[in-house]
């Protein structure tokens, strides 16, 4: 399904990736009974206490890939259930997720059940954590600089542009030694900021996790997306359920092209963008990369009324 409301309004629901979580970010949400109930159910599937990890666990604990990924997807799915209890239906034009958030988006679009999404992300987080333990690796954001020079500097240091986020932001990934070399020799007019992740995600360092996810995914029942679902691979809409799942598997060791996702959203005529919890990162990118689009970061339940008003307004104007 492709958004077709050109000339009217188009609502995008986007789902953040790893690194967006902060200690205690779910505490306000757990005051909402429907949210708590959904998160507890997802915790049972993940085999993790997502309630504790979203409230009392410290930063080091929730940085662990095997914890962070189920926590982020669980938070997004529970937020979506509160925001849109009847599902995306006709109110949402486009959905997309950054990195692990693409699992949230796929479940939101109906490709996977919430149960299978949590089974998948549990295995993904464990597999990527294991792959990260083989060699000390990490990621750093490169902000600013000439894109051509940034690319050349990363190549010189043997690093991969694992996330092309648009709005002047590239995420470099590789060994800790390679990242240290980048910090000492950055591109001109660019800042290098180490990220709170435990490995070189979306690079060949993650290849060991792919085969296990491919085997696991064979047992899932999948459906074609019920709303336009954009792919991290190339920003293009994916209309076939099995293809969307295959891309989720391969995404683990391939770069995330969020810049192309934003480009497609602009081309699809997106007028409003709401980011599910733990929100803020993708709204920040959209403010710079999608000028003129109304954005809202759904950080706490206090933001629900504004988000639902935007959805109502979009539905009336579409």
C-alpha cells in the first residue's frame, strides 16, 4: 500500500532506534493502565522485565544490546497501542523505523504480530550482542563537514557509514581503534561524538547474527503491510510481507539509509510526523531534513492529547 493522499495531509508514524533510550523513560507511561498491560505482555514474550528496565535500570544496563533492543521495540508497540488503539487504519499514511525501530514499524504496519516482533527482536538483540563481543567495536556520529570529505575520511580509517541519517549526520562504525583514529583525525568542520551503543551495528561485524535471524524468521506468519512501510535499505516502500521480513533480517549487517526514508516521506507528501517513545531523535532529524513538516515527539503521556489532535486534524483534512 502506498500513501495516495497527495494534495491533502499525510501522517507519518516513525519509530526510533537504539541509543534513544534513557534511564527511567517509561516511568510516566506506566501510570497509563493500557500501556502497562501491553508492556507486561510484551515482557513475557521477550523474557525480560521491560517494566524494570524502563524505570529503575541504570544507563549501563539498558545500553546492553540484548536489553536495549527489546526495550525500544516494546516501548514503541505499547505507545502505538495507546495512541491508536484501533491500529493505523486510514489515519496513517506512512510508517518507518530507524534500525531496530524498523521492527516496530513492521509490526505497526501489520507485517508481523506484536508477539513475533518481540521474538524477533529478542533474537536480534542477543545475536548482535554476541557478534559485538567478538571484537571491541562501536559507533560515532559525525556531524557536519563536507559529505565527500566525510566519506573519504571514513574510508581512510577503515570505517563504515553505518547510518546515513541526513541533515548533516553520518554514523561511523568499526573497531574502537578505528573510531579513536577518527576522533583524532576528524573531517574538517565536523564533530565526532561517540554513541552509547555496544557494537558496530549495520556492518559486516554483525554478519554472525544474520543466519540465525533468517532461520528464525522462516517460522513467522507474515502479511503484506496495511500502511505504506518504508525500508531502511533504500527508503522505498515495501508492499510484500515476506520481502519486508527479509529486509529486516539483512538490515542487521547493512547500512541504514534514514536520509532516503525522509526523502521518500517528503515525496509522499507527508505533512505531519509523530515519533513513538522513546521519542526525540527522529523528530530532531526531521526538523532539519523535512522542513515544513509538523512534528511531535511522543515522549510522555502528557503528549498524547496533542498527538491525537494532530491525527484528528489530519483525518479531517485528508
